[in-house]
């Protein structure tokens, strides 16, 4: 299964992603990223977490922290898309987690 990001490299410009209410998950501490999401939820009610390869567990942890702890009862996971891309380096798995703030 392939997603639209198949032609994009692993290092994606997060400034460009921010304008589309998307957040590329990196190896930053998950609590720092969860707090960043709170500020983004002040301007939008929908946010997409995108993660590739080794950062997928971080994206799942961040989504759980937001929906089960910080905004429990006021947010939810709308859907999760899984995919993989084939590059010169081999197959790279990816995930998109759609978060909604009620």
C-alpha cells in the first residue's frame, strides 16, 4: 500500500507541513510534541500526525497522550492510515493519525 508521500524524502520541512495542519513526528520527546499539538488545536479542530519508520511508535504515543490524558473527553482519533513506500533504501512504513478536537 502506498500513500501520496511516496516521493518525499524522510526529512520533511515541518514549516511547510504546519500550514496544512499536519505535524511530522520526529524523535523529539513525545510530551514536547503533545504540548505543541495543544497550541495548534487553538487554531484548528483537526490535525494529522505523520510518522515514518522509527518514529511511528512516537506518533502512536503522542496520539494516546492527547486523546487519553491531556484532552480526555474533548478529543478523539478520527482515523488511522497505514502505508509503506519503496525507496532506494528499502521499504519505509508510514502512518497518518487524524486527531479531532471536540
